[in-house]
C-alpha cells in the first residue's frame, strides 16, 4: 500500500493514539457490511431508493471506498484503512448498481447524513452540472460542522465538477506514487487538495469512479 507511507500514515499509526469516534457517511452504491475486512465498521445507514439500511452493494464501488477509509488493520486480511479504530462507516446508497444517480438522490443522501450524526460526508463521484438545490443541501450539512469531501473526476480536464466544486466541499484530485498528478485526474478550480489515487486497494480508482447524471430544478 504505497499510499499510506506516502502520506506519513505509517509514522503515526501505533504512535499517535487519538480518542473519540467519527462517522464517515459514504454516499455511493452502498457498502457490503458482510465484507470480511469491514467487520464491525459498518453502521446501519439508508438507501434512498427503498429505505433499506444501505448495507449491501451490488456494484462494489462504495465498498471499495469504505475499505480505503476504515478497513480493519493488522488482521492479515485485505488492506489497512486510513482511519483509526474509532472510525465507522455510515452507508448511504444514492447511486444505482450501474453507478449512476440523480442530483435529487444525492441531495436526499446529504440531508439524511446531516440529520443522522455524520461527521464526514464522502462523495466519490462527479458531475459537470451545478445544482442550486445540491448546494443548499451541502450548506445545510456545513452548518452542522460536517466535513464534506468529493472527487473532482477522472476526465483529465481543467473543468469544475460537482459536488467537488460546490462551496464548502473539499475537492480531491488524484496523484500517483511519484507525487505527480495522475494522468486521468481532473484539475483546476474545484481542487482543494490532491491525494493518492492510483493502485489503491489493488484497483485503479479511475476505473471505479462514477458520475451523477441528470440535474434537479435550480
């Protein structure tokens, strides 16, 4: 896992012992709560499609993101998540099994996360269209002191995407193991910071990111 030492994680893990907990709401295709490397990490969430608990994932992308955040460490299984023991995943299914979704579903997911104890909202998708309604939902979450993070997209373009480009969202671009911008990564105004994004969890994230399609009335 080249990304962990690249960000200095190996210097902190086992040395820094933070207390407390954090709930990371993963807005995506759901999260497989039965995945062996996420045991005990996945809380009951929600699917905006059928009000189930979000703990299944017919696509796999949401589970991959959840693993990067909170996979169990030192268990000789899978990968080590970047989060410490107090980090738990709140799965919110806002994208279909094909990895596509509507702004209205994203909005519902952001509001649900804000009203159900999320400390962080992670959105690993991008859309070229701005929605006033989505911005309103993000502002609502921000007003509750929630950290919002989103992918800037993987089209190798200098164009703003959303929600990464929305006010109050940390847009994240991708870097490679040489600390250079990944060739597929979007860049420009929507980027708040870069982070390792190639060869993560054995899967190139540029082959896994999803996009929102459609917009809400604005």
